[in-house]
C-alpha cells in the first residue's frame, strides 16, 4: 500500500497541482459575482432567485454533466468485479463513520457528515485531475466510478440527511427523490450509448453547454446564498471543521484502504486503485449544498463546509 500511494503522490507534479488550484480559483469568480449582485441590490427577490438557480443546477446542469461523462466510456474498463463494489464498500464505511461521529456531536450532525462524505467534487474537479495525473486512458473508468458514486449519493444522501440530521424539512419525500434527474442521469447516458445509429455525438453536442455551465452557475448560486444568509451561516460553525477534516483526511484514507485491499485479493487493478485514491481526495461537492437546500435540511452548515473544504 505504501509504495503505491508514494508512487501516486510522486506522479502528481507541480503543474497538475497548479492546474487544480486554478480550477478552484476560477470557481471563486462566480461566487464573488453572486455575492456582489446581492450587495448591489440587483436581485429583487433573493429567495426566488436561489430557488430558480437551484432547480437549474440540480435538475438540469449536474445531470447533463453526468450524461456527458458516461457517453464516451468503454465498458471493457470495468471487467473486474472489484471495480463495481469498491465505491459501495467505501460508502458503507463512510456511512458507518458518519453515524458514529454524528452520535458524539451536538445537534444531530450525522446526516450532514454523511452527505459530505458520500459526495466529493469528483465530476468537476476529480475527473480533470485524474486525467491530468494518470493520463487520458483513465477518463473512462473514472467516469464510471463517478457515475456509481453519484447514484449512491443522490439516493442515500437525502435519506440519511433526514434521518440523522433532519426535522426542519417536513420529512423525506420519496417520490421527489426517485424522480430526481441526477439519480437517473448515468442510466440515461448508458441508454443513449445503446441506441442504434450512434446518437452519442448529437446528444453530447446538445448537453455539453449545459454541463459546462453547471459549476459556474452552482457557485454563483452559492455566492448569493452566502451573502443573503450570512448571519445564519455564522451560527452554523459548530462542527463545520469536523466535516471538513472528515472529508479531506478520513475519506481519502478510507478510499485508499478499501481499494488496496481489493487489489491485494486480485479484484481491482493498480490503475483503478490510483483513480479511486485521486477521486477520494476531492473536497465537498457543490451539489451537496443544492441537495441540502432542496431537502430543507441544514443548508447553512453544508454551504459552510463546501466553501471551507474547497479553500483548504
């Protein structure tokens, strides 16, 4: 395990690190713009604007991003059984940690911890970073792993959010959860690939602008929300740094441990192990805020975690 992790670390040169920092810096621009338009009074009805932008990011932009990621994947990259179980096993361990840590903290924080641990920023930051570090050949398997991760996170995240941290959002609405486009986006991508006459190109051309707009719009939304709810965010500091530490330290360690064990039993290739480790080190996903806001549960705390984990 040690040699593999050391080798991977050595592969991540200054150029790749700078590129990923650059992507985070670019995302700071729409956050600042969102905050600025609120300060200038350019948005007359801030809650309505937040609702509208959240609908776009959660129901249009992020699903488009996932479909694009699945369209170009070669199915042969996932021939080992360990490839399909590595993310579910990692998530099971992370959920156990979330439940255990949440029990020891004030304010029923297990649900927000679980959402943050299940949902790293793998689509916008993780995939490009994997390609920059491990090469273009890693794009296909990384896209599939991200699709599996998102599918589990979108289904399990709101459930544990309500059960372990909820109470303010009126309870989980199962119908709304099941029809969530983000849940079905990976399957939609696979169905498009299975259609005759190769429509992948046309679908990709249609969805690519939507996918490209997702992260900037989500961060613009976050900037609006941060300013409009600043007093609430300041009061939501309790436990935020615990969330950040778990996301940036414990989640990567769990990902590496599970992946290496599967490699040792011959169920996962070394290249897939490297991909899992890189994806596991991403900060909290922007979409965690959208999900929490959509469910009406602890959006303030999640917004604080997204900002702090991305800056760290």
